[in-house]
């Protein structure tokens, strides 16, 4: 836990007032009290007293120097007034957290049940209700509201990504496997792909099911975070290649420049993908999943629909497509709270291409 700093006392505030009246600087007051200059500066800004801001009913309690208004500037820092205001702020800071307004509550509940996080809800509200100041809430307030005693009956925490109060850190497992022959390392990837400035660079992976009879191939575009997914009839390299060909074939070349994958055996046919569609495959360093962070996040979203040990043979093609559509139409903070679908279509239009999403019809045959 970090170091705790005590609040200014009434005596310290009176010292600040006295030093200020003598013309001492902020830094001089800070040295005298053993405080940070920024602490004194914030205190002076918060504790200024303006005679015009106080009603006549309070005139008997004003500092006598202010009654004439002739020998002291207005506004001015007064220690007793500042201490009184600080006590009021302290009382207000512990008010119960709640959402005000039925429309805001309904909006928050609906979006949580659609899988949106509190951050997405808070960020999207100004876009959906640009002129309505009542439709505003911050993410931290939403979290506090979700877990408050008054909202336990709604069970809204069940809709959060981890569905628990505290996050748990677990060590990832390591798997010994051979790397694809002739692999091109991620260090050779263009700078425009690394910093997401260039459109058309993807990240791909295969999500494993309970058996090896079916899997889900995912590809996500790095700049727009647009997700494409497709069922494959297993975890073979041919199945992964067929899924990639189907997803990328309908895109213009500038929208399918490269993809970045891990070192799994299902990527052994990466050279065929380049030969047939011109898509270069780059490989992340072994056990460096964060180098494909967007894809790992997208796979986590898929897992929210179908957790580990789910048999993907029982998933309908349309069910997978519906889940992907829902993910692509969920706003993201990194996109200015626009959706990946909106960002992807804008990039296609910028290329002068007819807006067409990757082929996501699920492949169920060899």
C-alpha cells in the first residue's frame, strides 16, 4: 500500500493564511509546513473566500477585514473558511454510490446484459446521448453500483468479463512444440503494423474445443479490432489455411497485407497463404502471447460465449456468426467508443472498396 498523506489541519490552514497575508510564496509556505508545494497550491485554490459569494445572513460571521472591502483583495484565502469547506467536501465524499434516473439504469442494465463493460458503457453514453447531461456516469461509479448491496438482487456482476469481485492472476501453461519451417519473425513486421497506423494487418489463432474434431479459427484486424471467425473441422494446418483463405479472399489486397500468429503446428502452411493471396504471415516469439494481444483478447470474448471444454461440434454456424456480430458492434475505448464494425467499414470506404466484411460462413467440411 502506498504512503498515506494526512489532510491539512485547521492550524496549518491558519498558517497558510498568515504567510499569504505577509506576501510569502507558495513554495515558502510549503517549506515552512513541510508540505509539497502542489498541496499548498491546491489548498489555496480551493479555500479562497469571496465576500460576494456569501449571503447577507452570514455577514456577522465574516472576517472583520472583509466588511469594508477596502483594505484586502477579494477573493482571498482565509484558513477558517477553507477548513469549513474542506469538512463539507469530506462529508460529501462518502455519500452512497447510486445511479440517478430510470433511463440511465435501464441503459446500464441492458448493455451489461449484452456483455458491455462499465468502461464501454461510460464511454458510449456521450455518443448515444450527446445533448443529455443526465445520461452520464463514470466507469468506477458503475462498478461500485454493480457491487453495492442495493443491487445484489440484479446479479449484474455475472455479466462482467470475469464475473467475480477480484481478478486472479494465473501462470500460463507452456507447451513444447516445434516451430513452423521458414517462419518469419515478428521483428520483421513493418512499423505500420507494429504501431497500428496501417490498415490490413491481422492477428490469428485457433481456439481449441473439448475434442480435436472441431475448432474456431479467429482473425482480428489490428487497427480497427474487427473480428472474423470461422468453424474448422479440426486443428490441422489445412483446416486453418482453408479458414484463412475463406475469410481473406473477399477483401481487397490492401485490407489483407499480413497476419501474425503463434508457433502452433496449424500454421505450417503459412507459405501457401502468401502464395495464393499474398498475405504474409509473421510469427510471435514463443510464449509471447502479448505480442498478439488483440487476438488473445478477442479469443477471450469468444470464450465468454463458449467456455473451455465446450464441444465445438455442437455449435451452429449462425450462432458463431451472431456472437461475432455482437462483438464487432460493441464500442471500444481505443476506437473513441466507436465499434470495430464502424471502423472497419470506414477503412474499406477509404480504400475505395465496396464495404464487404470477410467471409465468415463457417466451414464444416474437409
